[in-house]
């Protein structure tokens, strides 16, 4: 199925369901939901305890009868019922007017490139359960490229690397379509787990996921901004609280394997592109988007591996929903556009 810009202009709501955050954009209004895609559930009653930021703060801190769940993984809905309940709680009455004045509400939603039909069906059913009578699926790579302000409609290459919580998507676009693309199952969560496992194997220290994020600052371009830092956690053998001093080289060693997988996917995409487009990229470079785009050292690593300029988009984690909102509001000029599967 293919959707045109005319069909998208009939939509009222743009939705970007990521593994890290859920975003909802209301036409001619702006972003009305920008919350972590997390829900806390009481296992005894089945009721929702919290959603969004409140639920995220509960991770690793709940009693046995409360479970923190993520119904979306890598942009794919794995629990339709929980995703509907979470979105309904996040949206609240913010879309009441849209539902009241649009009896046949249309929604546009970002889907990961190359997603399976079953995953696409789960996305449609989730939004249909919230009241949408028609759901248009848009490739998240094209939506993000539009949101970055890239000239995707021109007959020249633009390359985008969309690094999220669970996956990294790489694509080369020209004339409004994807020429070559690759999805690598590596994101910020995978890198966090690699650091956690490294500390457990080499220092016998177990740390919560929240303690990993400050360690990312040690991956700066020159590696000298933060040479070492103290990390607090639990001793794997005794269970007692303990601290160790971690240097930047140790963190680089921990994330080397997942980062190499991203580089392999990027090289694969370039290998499948015509030489003329690759020549364009030598001048235009790579645009980095997604929630993990601001991870220190990622842009410099891509620059060193490819020899091409690498720039980070403004507000990179919101590019996809902004691009989808621009399509809904007619701020993207008609072209040979193929925004969907």
C-alpha cells in the first residue's frame, strides 16, 4: 500500500511510537504528547499505576506486585492492549475536540523501515482502538529526513542515520524515495547493556541502567573531557554496595562491538548505492537523528569511519514526528514521493 501527500493532508493526528518515547502531533496545533513509552501495572488488579515519565522513574524500584512494562520495542508494538491503555492515559482529553469534529478521524503513524506486515497490522489496530477510522503508515526514515529539513525531493543523495533506543536505521534517499536502507538491531539500550555486562565481567560490579548514562560523557570526540569517574553499584559476589573507578578506555572497549555493527550496516548501504549518489554524499555528508544521536563521540566515530562530514540534526529525537506533522499541514511540496512501504 502506498500513501500520497494528498492522503496525508486529510489526516488529523501524527503519531511516532518509539521504544523510548511516544509522541503525538495534532494538526495545526503542534506536539501534544512527548512522554516515555512506559507503563506501570498493578499485577493484582490489572490497573495502570502510572504512565510516561512517572512510570519510567519507577523502573527497578517497584514492589513485586507492580510491573514496569514497555509495550513498544524498536518502533514495533508488542502488546497492543497495553499500548492502547498507555496512549489513552497519555493523551487524556487532549484529542477530544479532534474526535468531536472529525467523525472519521484519520491518523498517520511512523513505522520502521522494512517492518513486517504483522507489525504494521499491530500499529493499525492500536490506533483503531483509540478511535482512528483510517491509519496511514509512513516510513520513519522519510519522515525523519523531512523533519530534518533535508531536500529529499531532489535528484541528489541525502543520507540519514536514525539512532534510537533499540535500533539504528541507515538510508540513502533521492527523489523522495529510499534508494538503499538497512536496520541494525543496535541502539542506546544495547550499548547500555554492553557497558553493564563489561562492568560485571571485569569489575564484579552490578549497576542500574540509570547509572550508565553519565558514562556516555566519557565517549567524547577527543576522549579527554572525562578521563575517569566513580561508579556506584552492588558487588556481584557479596551483594554489598561498592564503588569502582572507571576510565574512558574501559567504556570505549565495552561499546566497541555494538558500534562496529552500526559501521558495518552503514558500509553495506553505501555499497548498494550507485556511484553518482555516493559522490554526492562525499560533499553533503551524513545527518544523524534519533534519540541516541546526541551520544558523545557517535558523530566523530562515523566521521572517522566514512571520511564524510557528519552533522547532528536540531532536536534529533523529534525529527520523525515533526516531519510527519509537516506532511499533514502541507508544508512539504508535491513530488515523486513514496513515504510508505
